[in-house]
């Protein structure tokens, strides 16, 4: 699609793409290319029927007209067969984080904390009934973009890092950023209010991370904790420490960064298109001022729960066109579970912010650009947003990257390695894509072993 020339229509595009894939069957090839051509025609008709009369309509039409080529370039070469055999429905699709952990035998506690700007965040604490509690620091885990703490709980007991840590005696706390399935409550606003969704990862770093860290420390009586983040969950800690300096940095003992998303200018696949059309996305946002996007209650999760168990290969193709094509660590039978729990929701403004990062030709992480000199001046008292100064991030960092990652690609990873001032180690896994770090079913003896060694040392 150009992935988001019109962000709200992405579920519709994926739906039609999946539908055509199912109809054609077989491996991606000649028949698949024909079906994608048919998809482009349907999208063109959809655009006409929608009767969008905006001054930038030609730009939008041009975006839609590129759909066929985008899908051919990014999905067909994946080489993932779309022959679907199906399987039984997976009960984990309907289970929330607490139930996922409880049904696997863990002790769970639900905690809630309120940010300075009024968002009520959910934190899940899990402990093992089997392991003797360690005398050590609590471990706090934070999820990535469009995700929730579920990402650390979706696999089996011996496969998900949250369970593995708990079974090694760690006191495990799982955070949730504003706007996902667990964090759509506010002290005065409702999700139907436009103001509820006026934030991006800037506000996550400013408000969400500090209050969750302080809460965990106050509940456990410790002065420090170890922090594990994936993707945007690493962005959130880095921006937060840059904002608050040593007062926050001194509370983090070790930072384990899984696929850290700071520089994304070399993103591939459908995500690459996010940057290519950043300006058009900004115009769409300015015109409609829509709030949330990819809600957990939206079409994707419902389709995943009800259909992906029948067509797991097809659903896998759409997913891997976003994150990378490596399948060595991907349990295809659990894709209904994964896509029932993610996307878990975020704000449209946050997606626009990431589109700006994808469009950047510089190795810089910048504050949100409001799209005009006047709007930027109103918010920042300057016409261009500042960049985050990575030299101020002094937390001891252990970074892990995947060479098949299409979101945090190797060139961006290599530059980040150079720019982190207190990097203790950096590891590349040759056959990991972006989501293998949290969904990989067979990485307990590789990645998670390495993480345990870092935390135990």
C-alpha cells in the first residue's frame, strides 16, 4: 500500500490482500501477481466510491495507484508459501495478560498508576510458584509499537522471556504505554475525545516511563531496577533519560535493548513506505485529526482470531512484509494468538511521528514535527523540533539486533552502536527479524540465555 498514504485504510487493504491470497492459494508467483493486480483495481474503485473531495486528492490517488507495485515488491519476493492447512482454534487468542500468566501457573498482581497528564497505566507483576525468589533487583519490561505487555507472554512457559525470568526467580514487572488495549482510561478524558489521542512517543518518555519506574521501585523498596525494552520500548527509556538526566538514569541498573528503534531511516518493506509518504500522512492527520489507530478491538484482531487459524501462512505473509522475512524462529501455528493481541493500539499522531523518523535521511531522533513553522513555534517556541541528544543517555546498555530486521535495519543499528555512549555490548543475530526478539519460540537457549547472563552477572 505505500503502507499508510491513508492510515485508517490499512486494515481494509490487508483484508482484501488476504482475501485474494486465500482465493488463489499456492505459493506466491504468477497467480499471486494477478491477484494483486485485481486488488489494485478494487482499491481504485474504493477510492472513487469514497468520494474524497480534498485539495490533495491527486496525491492520495497517486498513493493508492502504487499499491500493486508495493505489494509485488515487498510480499511476492518473501518466498513464503500461502498453502494453508489450518488448525484448531487457539484459546490464548481471547486471554488477556493476567489470564495468560495465571493459566501457566504464575502468581499475578495487577497494578495501576496515573501519569502527570492523567493517563491510567496498567502494570502486571508475575512471580513463579516454582522458583525461589532471587535476592536482587526487579526487572521491568516494556513493549514496542502497536503492542502491549502481551508480547512477553504470548508463547509457552519455556518460550516467553517474562516466564523464563520469573522461573529463574526474578521479580518481573510488565508495563503498558498509553493508548494500548490496557491503557485507554484517563482521569478526565474518554477515548472518544480528540484530546485523548494527542501524543506520540515524546509523551511516553516524558510521562509514562518515569511514573512506572518510580512505582515499581516504591513497591519493591529498591533504588534501582533492570530494564528490558523491545523496539519502541527502548525508544521510550532513551527519550525519558535524555529528558530527565541523572535523576532517572541512576534508577536503571542495566538496560537490555532488544531491536532498539532509534534510527529507522533504512527501514525496508512496507515500513519503508511509511517514510516515503510522511508528508501525505501529515496532511491526512491535519485534515481529519483522527485519534486512535489499529485498536485492539479493530478488524485485524477479530480476523486473526476467527480466520488465521485456518490460513496461518497467508496471515504470516502480511505480517512478515512489515517486519522481515526470516522464519527460523516463528511458530506459524501461533499466528492467530500473535495477531489477536497485536496490534494493540496507539495514536495516529504517534504513527505520524514514526513516519517522520522513517523519512529522515539523518541519523537523528527528533521530537514530533507538527507540520508547520507556526504549529512548531506554538509548541516549542522554535520553528523546527529539537533532536534528542544521545550523548546524554548514560545508562549501561546491552543491545541486540537482527540482521533480517526490516524495521531496525543493520545500517541503522551500526550507527546506533557508534552513538550510544555507555554501550557495554552489541550482538547481531543472523537469522532474527524484528519480532523474533519477543515471539521467537526457540530462542530460550540463545538470546534469552544471553539476557539471563547479563542480568545475573
